[in-house]
C-alpha cells in the first residue's frame, strides 16, 4: 500500500444487533429495555450498508488500512460491517480485533485491519478497565505487528459520556485519561522505549480539557512530547481542528468545525494522539499531522441548514433516518513508514 498507512476512527452511533438477537445476554436485554424495540434486521443491515459506503470512500476511495470504531454491540455486527466494506473494496479482506466489555449498554471498541499490512498476535488484545462505581467502557489496547515486524501499540478509546452534565461527569473522564497514560507508559516498558504508540477515539472531551491535557498527558506541542523525561506524553494531532469554524469549501460544500454537534455547538470529541516514537523524522512510523481531517464525503453525510452536523441514522429511542449514517463524523490521517 505504498509508503504510508491510512488510518481512520469513527463512532458508529449505536450499531446494535437486531431487537430479538440470540447473541444478546439476558442482562443486556434488561439494560436495553424498550430502547431496542423496532430495531429490525432490515434496519440493522441498512445502517451497516450506509456506514460501509462511507468507509469505502475514505482516503480517496482506497479505504482505511486500520479503522478504529466504537459503539458496536458485538462481533456479529463487526463481521457484517467488514464484509460490507470488502464488497465495495475488492482488494480488501478486513479482519477484526475486538473484545466484549462490561459497559452497561453493551457497546464496545474494536478495530478493523488489513491482514496484508498488519497482524494481531494471539494474546495481544487487552481490555483496560476504567475504574468507577458503575460499569463503563474499557480502553482497548491492540499490539499490532506491522508487515515489517514492528510492534505498534494502538489504543482505542470511548471515554465516559457527558450525560448528567459536563462538569459532573468530568471526574470519570479524568480516570479514563489516567488509565490511558498509565498503559502508554507500560507499553514502552514492556515492548521497549522505541515502541510507537497511537491513541484514537471518542474522548467525550475536547483537546483542551483537563482529562486529556493533565490526565492523559496530551499536548498541542510536539516539542513537549519529544522532551518529556518523567512520564511519556502524547501529541494531540486534532488540536488544530478545535480552532476551526464552520465554513464552505471551494465547491460551496459545508465544512464542519467539529466531529459531533450538541445543541448546534461543534465539539471535537474524536481525536488522534501519538507518542514520541511517531514524531521525529527518523521514526519508522511517523504521523503526518497535515493529513488529519474530518471526513465529509459523501455529501449526504453532512446535514443541510445553518449548522453542518452529521446526518444521524438514529434508533435506540430516536427517530430513524434510513438515509443517515452516524451522529459523529469520522476522522482520518496518514502515518508514513520507512523500512526497517
């Protein structure tokens, strides 16, 4: 696939299995209650087709080499999504890295990856519990082996939501940030100080929030990451997006200022963060900060009107729009690589 890996992240907005799925535990059935009513196999499959149509158009129609996702219920819907993208991209044959979490709504974090470029050795998928009194999403660490034999520690994140209030729920995301920082350091200790580290996800906070800057130890300054001597830091590549504003491009199409819109306010909740071994010019895997972008194709992904919010598919108690996709925009980036 050339001299760069194509990456993407997307919160898929409640990609659940059908209402009467035999793959759902009794505990989860009780937790979901009536919210899952009316979620037919046809709606599930339509949503998967809509999501796949966007994923297949990423990176100028090549699709991502590594895609992180969240808000997926189980391996069944992930497998269906991978197959739907494969159908649109005949050169792809995506594999899945996934583990069921203890999230009380049953939504997980997972990765789709191209086995021609990456492998995930047995025993190299880890769930890191974010400690709190009630069940919450875990961090998913996957130690990917690149096609030239390098170990790449990749963290998928879906931090606790802002439900109940942004400030009231902030301590939960602070704990998630501490968890990420701890396992970032552990990855370097276990796999060696030269290990490249990437974190992607829906952090439910913006790049400037304390959960990311003070607890996950991320920053807008690459120099801070390169010069860190005590605990390792992360360079937040999506910080520039948080300073953008809604506008139109040269074709008159809306360009959103965030990945998620709440009450018509744009929020950059979906982010890429990289460790020091993905920054320097001689790094075998080097992040390309200029390549980071919010995906706005196809045009139907972007809502019309004053605020260019993503066109959601809905469900789970919300009105369904079968021409929708997700309530989050995807983000993409490139990582340059050099041969060992």
